[in-house]
């Protein structure tokens, strides 16, 4: 018996078209960079802008007044991020330089940018191969993806006010999403204002260090480029050696901003509004701060007592400032999926790399730009496990799991367990598939490479912990089939699995 489709796909695609038209406006930034620096690839971005806007306008013709419900919201969110990556790849292909000129590599780099993963297939990260406008586009995709294209659209487009709440919920499906104001569009504006404010402050401080003579390499271009990739926890850098190319003072400045990017932006809005106490009262923030602090201290001790020495850094073991700086930087970078490196941490000892791998599984806070499982989910799991122990001893007790003083719904707790279990299953599936694919083509990889590739793409982290996927390496050596799987991992990881996976079920389309 034939079943009717219960999803208004015309309304969904029409909204996707609106979002692509909005995305096309962002090509103005690399166009301006090309004009300032005299780049010859101005036509690349003009062409990409016209093609993206044209396709968006065509989709908008499907429905003049779309009103998405919960089902359409999943379709809009999933397709918007996919199409953004596809059209965002156009400049790499059109420019035709380096490994990213190949379509699959271009799609990988674009998806890595919009999902703020920071994994790269570029074989040569330099202005000798890629123009400043191409590199700025690469950084900009991370900034747009950090707070989210759809949140931006809800904030500035009146058309998105209808169904905006469903769209934002589908884009940020994790627990604990707060509604700051009665109107969803105003909430979206508040989040973007906090995001822009932190970005501007950060860029100003970076460039100020340059003007004062403390950061010779951090010119205005680099300050803006890194401003576009720190607050979204992205990790792309126009420098091949990432943050290692900059002075220790710059690296110390980057650490608190990477940490800040992993905090719920709703809390930053409270701080900006003069209610700083709400930050310290938040359960999730306290655990995020505690986990970062403990891991930093332990890693500092491990590095300090080691015999670690590299040609770029000299002796690190026995040097407290260097041990603390490298530990604090890498823990802050990996715990919330930023992915910057201020040295080749593949050279670290086994225990030190084990601490970094542990940090990768924690993730940022809900409502932040960080990826991964998220701190709140771990907190709820820990609290519910403690409850189970207590009720085992006292079976008559009724003890709800509380977060910030409020009892959590049992369905929400079950949802967190389901998400975490699914996340772990997909991670292990990735490890197996990447290993089999590498063996199929005769690619010799360490086990840590395939483990890193799976967690670093699913968690939107970027660099891994071995020679190929490490901070100074790249994903270009993987076969095309693995790259396609990684593109899928980055996509579903950024949307926290369910908005994409529900589209693959028959019940979504017909029941």
C-alpha cells in the first residue's frame, strides 16, 4: 500500500533557499580581501556568490510563504548545513590551487570549516599556494558555522520568525538550551551580539599586542583570521604551524578565549548584562572549569617531569612556564574541540597524549560553539549514576536528578543516555571502517591514527594524536571513501546526530 509523505518538503526546500541567499552575502568578505590585497581570484568569489544566490532563489520559488513545523525543521537544518558545505567548496575548486582543487577535498575542507572541525586536507598551508582571500574564506566559514547560519537567519530575517523556535531546536538539539527572551528572534540576536562582541574584543587584543611589539607575526590579517576561528572553536589557521608561529604572549592570550568559547553563550550574555554571579552558580560551567583546571595541572606536571625537547621549542621538561603554557593551551584547545596547536603534541609521551585523548571526549558546554558529547551530558550521567547507587541502598527514596536546582525530566535523562550510547557506537564504527579502508588501499596507519580520525571528525575537533592526523599533519593521505565518511561524521557531529539520522528513517517521512 502506498503511503503519503507527511513532510512539507516544498516549504523546507524553500527555507533552505532563503538561507543560501543569506550565505551568498558572506562572499563579500573574501571579495573585499581580494580587492585590498590585489588578488587575481576576485572572479572566483563573484562566481561562487552568483551560483549560490541563484540556486537559493530557485529553491525559494517552491513555496512563497513556508511555515515549517518540527518535521520540516529537521529537513531544513540538515540540508542547509550540507548545501552550505557544497557551495562553500566552490571557491577552492574554482581557484584550482593545491589539493583542495579536487572536488572531494574541497568538500572536506568546506565541511570541516562550517562544522568548525578544523581538520584539513591542504597539502601546503601558505600564501605561496593559496591567496589571502581563499584563506580568509576558509577562516570565515568557521566563524559562520560557530554560532550557526540558522541562528543568524532567525536573528535578522523576519521570514524566519515563523518556525524559528523549531529550527533553532533542531540545530542545537542538546539539553539545556535556554530561551532568554519571549521572542525567539530576540534570543537569536542576543546570542549573536555576545558572539560578535567577544570576537571584536579578541581581535582588538591580538592586534594590540602586534602594535605594542609583543607579537611580530600577528598583523591585522592574522588577528582577524584567528578571531574568525577561535570563538567558534574552529582551529583553522593561515599558518602551517598553527599557533606555534606566534609568541608565547599571544599563546597565553588565546587560552582564555578558547576556554570562553566552550562556555554557554547565554551565560556570557548574563555577564555582559551585569549578572556575573549566574556564571559561577551554573553547574555545567563549574564542571567545565573544574575539568579544564584539573587536566591542565596534571598535564603540566607530566610535561615538567618529562625529557620532552623539540627543535622548535627546546627543552620543555623542567621548564615550568613552558610546561604550563603547552599544557594549558592544548587542554583548552582539545577539551572543547577548538583544535589549535602551539607545538607538535604528537611528540608528547604516552601519558600526556592519553590526557589529551581523554579531554577530546568531554566536549564544550551546551549553548557554546564547542563540539563533542558536551559537559552537561556527562554531568547528568554522573548525577544519575550517583542516584542509582543511593536508591540501591535506600530503595524507598525518591531522588530526582537536579541541574541548577531544578529537577530534570526523566525523558531528558533517557535521551542523554541514548545520545551518548549512539555517539560511542558511531565512534567505534568509524574506527573499524577507517582501519578497513586504509588496509584496503595498503595505507599504513597507526591504531592511534584511526582512533583520532574517528573522534576528531565526529567530535568536530580537527587534529588527532598520531603522525598522519597529528597537529602538523593532515587528512589528505586517507582514501576518498574514508574522506566521504569523515565528511558525514563532521556533518552529523555538528548537528548532534539526531537531526540527520531521523531523515534516514521511514517513520519520519510517512507516519
